[in-house]
C-alpha cells in the first residue's frame, strides 16, 4: 500500500468509526428520547406506531452491531493467518500426512480465503449503512408526523 493509499484508508477508517458511532447513538438516543418525554410517548402510543418505530430503531442498531462484529472477526482472522502462516505450514509439513491434518489445513485455507475475500468487499458496509439510514429515516419521519399531528390536535 502506498503512503497516499494508507492516508486515504486512515481517512476512510475515521469516517467509518464516526458514522457507526453516530448511527448507534441516534439509534439508542431516539427511543430513549421518546420514552423519557411523556408527550412524545403518549402521541406514539395513541398513534399505534410506537412498536414500529421502536423496531425500526432496534433493527438499525442491531444491523450496525452485527456488521461491526463480523468485520472484527474477519480482521482477526486476517491477523491470525498473517501471523500464523509460516507456523501453520511448518506444523502441517512435519505432522504425518493424515487425513485429519490435511482436512484441518484445507479448512484453514478456506477460512483464510474467505477472510481475504470478504475484507475487500466494501459494499457490505455500504449496504448496511444505507439500510440503517433508511430505517432511521422512516422511524424519524413517522415520529415527526405523529408528533406534529398531536401538536396540531392540542
């Protein structure tokens, strides 16, 4: 990786962290606001949309957490295979070539290829971010509509 590419990646990484933190904060903070503000809560309950709004926020946060967790595991796998690559080969070469050792090595190589392949697929993160944005937008619009109806009825 060139110095320029490394710099671009660091900027991407910082934006990714910021966006994920914002999503989680908004996804948790929105429902907390609705629960702690009695007028919002009453309006949402009366509209029948409180569960829908809650689920939209929960699914958005869950989606971000799952993507972060999966990315963590994949990157740990890349780290493990990078650090352990030479050790694994030497152990397999010195162990008697039994079907178990060959099978274990084949599974290890499949996992390594999966981690390498997945780590280059930014579309997964983009899709999760767009889905989260849509879920939060729908929930927010539903809340704004209902709160404005409640305010105009009062």
